[in-house]
């Protein structure tokens, strides 16, 4: 990570409300400031209902903020129409969720190829080679033609990780990616994300309730009641 690197993610004064303009309007995020640099591996922690998922949805361009600056990979998202947001999301961001969301009618290889098919309408030979290499990298070289129902939970999540990395995203967002896995499988999934982070210099933001996994990240950002209340650098006490 270069000291002069430009942020992959930059939020300044970001607010998010639901039911805007109605008597039941509720503000969920209250002026969030956040920066993620290339090569950073960061955990986002906080109690249920603190705003973690809302924040991840905004960074993932699944929702728009109600106010404030949100810049992804150098693009001020407020000025982008929906189509451009969709293109930026597909090009720059990889998602890994707690529930793998694999397509049950397609095998592992086809699931990994799906982002390329959605992005370009067809998978190229290069896409195919990369998908095979990613499955081998996550330990599933012999399971390419197996459908999700034929794979264990940990194996399904490995396919989901390979899918998220298939377009070499600059930013990986992982929402409780190990929440349904045993300790051993959880450690393997985390290490896959960490290895991609080290190899490519992509930024990686992981939402987790697991303190052991959070402690392995370079930074831990804590959010409570829609506000970031602290940041923990690896090996240090909380910074205010």
C-alpha cells in the first residue's frame, strides 16, 4: 500500500434515511466519514442494528446516501446515473455474503463465470481459464461441474469467493462471509480473502461478529447507532 495512494473508498459526512419526507422518516447513518486505501484489509464491527449492512449497501452502490460524499475508485457517485452506477459496481466491486447465493441450476464453474456473463453478455476463453484457476485456488479443482446441492456449506462459500474475485475487483465487500461456517472453514474463507488482498492490492472490507477474525485485519472500524465510534489498528488500542 503506497503512502500516497488514492482511496478506493471515500465517505465524508454520509447520512442515510429511510422514509424520507414522511412522518416516520428514520436516519440510520449519521455523518459517517471513512476511507479505504488500496491493499487495506479492514473489519467493520458493531452490534446488530448499528448500521453495518446499510453502510455496506451504500459502499456497494446498492443504495444511494441521503446526504454526504460517496466516492468509489475515484468516482463521485452522486453525479452518476443508475446505469453508470451499475457498470461501476460490476467492474470495481466484488461481493461475498453470509449466504452464498449460488444459482442452484448451474454448476460451480458456471456460477463463477456468471459475473463475466452479466458484464459482457458472454464468457470469453480468458474468463473460462480464470474461473478454472480461481476454483483451483480455492481448493475446488475437482468440483467444477458439481452443483451447489452437491457441495458442503464451506465448499459453496469457496465458490462464492471465487465468483466475487472473478473480475479482479478493486474492492471486495464481505458481509458476514463466515457466519454460517465452522471455525476451520471460517478460517479458510478468511485466508482466501486475505491472500487475494495481498496478491492484488485490492481493498477488502469485512463485516464480522467474530473477534478472532477481526483481530487478523489491519484495521477494525467500530460502528454504533449509525456512527463510527472508534478504529483499532492492528496491535494497538482503540484510536479515538
